[in-house]
C-alpha cells in the first residue's frame, strides 16, 4: 500500500554506475510474440489450463484461451488488440479505462536520464527512459525493472548481462508505448524497506509525467525478482501486474490484494531453488483464487492457471536453464503485460 513518503523533486545528474558481472548470463531474446501467449499447459508436473494469444494467434496444444492481445502501438492506452481463443479459463485481463496521473499536461517534464531522489534521509537513484516522441498528454504504461544482486540499474537500462536487451528485452517489444525505469539499490541488494523508495519514485513519476495509474508494472531478475515479488505481496493496490525471473519470497508475503503474476525459473537453478520459485507461484495463485490446473504449454513451455479471478491471470514459465532470465523473456513478458 502506498505510504506517505516525503521526497524532493529529482534533478538530472550524470552518474557512472559500475557493477560486477555474475557468472550467470541470460540468453538472447527469442521466441514468443508480442500479442499474447499461446494456449498453455502442463509443465514440470502441472496439470493443464490455457491462455491464448492475441493478434489472431490461436491456442495450441489444447486448452481454451482468453484471447486477449497486446495493446497495439499508437493505440489509445488500454485498448487491447484483437485475439482469438475460447472461454476465459485462464483468467482475463482486458482493456479498461486509463487513469491519467497528475503529471499529464505538466510543463517541462523530465527527459530520459539519471535522477536522484531523497527517501528516508538517503539519496536514491533511478534511470528514466521515455518513449520516443513522448506526448505529455497521453497516459503511458510504466514499467519498473529491478536489477539483480551482482548487477546495476545501468546494466538493466543498457541491456547488458544478464539481460537480452534494454530492460530485459521488454523495451524493444513495447513500440514506444511505455515509460521504463531502472531503480538502483543501495549497495547491490533489495529489501522490504525499499518499498518506501518504490512508492516515492512512483509518486514522483506520476507527478512529473503522464502515467496511466491503472497500468503500473514491475519486473526483475534474481534479487530484482525478489524485490518484484515483494512489491506483489504488498503493493497490489498500486501495481497492476508483476513479472519475476528466478525469484522467491523473502520473509513473509502477507498481502492478499489480487495481482496478475508471471514468473520464469530455470529448472537447474543452483542459486535460487526451482522449488522456491514454484512456492512463490503457488502463493500468487492462491491470492488470485486460481485452481491447481493449467492448460497446455505454449511454444516457450509457459502454462496459465485456470479459474483465476477475472483480470488476474497467473502464468508460470519453467525452462531448461540455470540462474538466468529465459531466452524468451522480452517477448513473453511484454505479451503478458500488454494485455492490461
């Protein structure tokens, strides 16, 4: 839940962020489309359920899909592309009205760059990347992308290891429809105390830029995925959906506000156990009221759970890999987020 955090307005600065590279590196973006995941089903012992894709892509491998497409570039925010599929057995997202933030129409909005923000007496930093041709009267999706323990905000924004392009390969899929932000941890780790920073940063962005407050998302890898899951546990009233790559629940997850959930995990992950990633998936499936069954896997092996609360799908993407983002991260995550 968003708290009352006092913060100062960010000021553009030039900051060099150095980070050491971990041994685990992600693969290049491949597979998946920008419309929606094809119909899903049993992977790593899961039974079957279905999520069909948009842009005319039909469900494959069985399983009815909800047939929601990604928002097309240049379309009014929240207008989903046409999709094929059957009944909404995997949960439904759908387009809703945009909620323009106070920053819509603001004079002198910030440009892309690195900004500082004082939160709880500490100076915090984030990198802002605006769409080309940013329109200060158009409400944009907002994606916060969190770096892993051995990485930095700069590596996320630049697309260096372990990503597969800027913002984990998601930015290139977004067709200039989204504002992206890469927050920087103090040191290299994230914790629940960073929720104050997250709330202050979102509040500042909403005040300075034209943000669709109904479409704020978080994603991250490793420690960044743990932070993403922490947001899902406590900020479901602020964030519409989250996408966690190789994460787990840190501490308790006492929140009960439904939130759309996508997650991937390497089945041979030696750093964060596959079972711990599955436990986080199960927690959000419970929060979202999903059944224990899924549909047939899509081309990437992702499965969608059945019976979830309307608009709160849960998608699980186990893959043959170690501690790394999946090679299909960018297209698959964008396909998931863009349905909202």
